[in-house]
């Protein structure tokens, strides 16, 4: 059913109702996102802080294959000539 405001007071009441509904929806969405975010962080850290279980899960073990400790080796391997051409000018400040 479509509501039609007949005067300013009705129009303001409709605006207020819509704003309250939207606020409730937003709060529900934000609470859901916060809950999921907290759970994701707990999963990553391997700790479950919920009062229900009381268990501590082990963090995921293993090597991060995406992590390079030697950035120049990574750049040389994957970028080669472009890396050398760019870094070759790093210390060439010249006389300007």
C-alpha cells in the first residue's frame, strides 16, 4: 500500500518512519559485519574468544609463499631489465 501525505505533519511522520527503518537496517548490517569480522580475525589468529567453547585453536602453521625477504632478488627475478634500468639511475643525481 502506498502512503500519500496530505499535509506537512504527515509528510514529516513518514520521513521519520523511513529514517527509523533505515537506521535499524543499517545497525543490523553493521552488527552482522562486526560479528563476521571478529570471527575472521579469531580464525586467522587461531584463538576463539567466545565464552561458549573455551577452546584455543592452533594457528595455521606453514610458510607464507607470498612473502619475499629479499626484495631485490624478487625484482630481479620477475622484472629483470626494467628493474635494472630503473635502479641504475637511483644514485645518478647529476648537476642540475
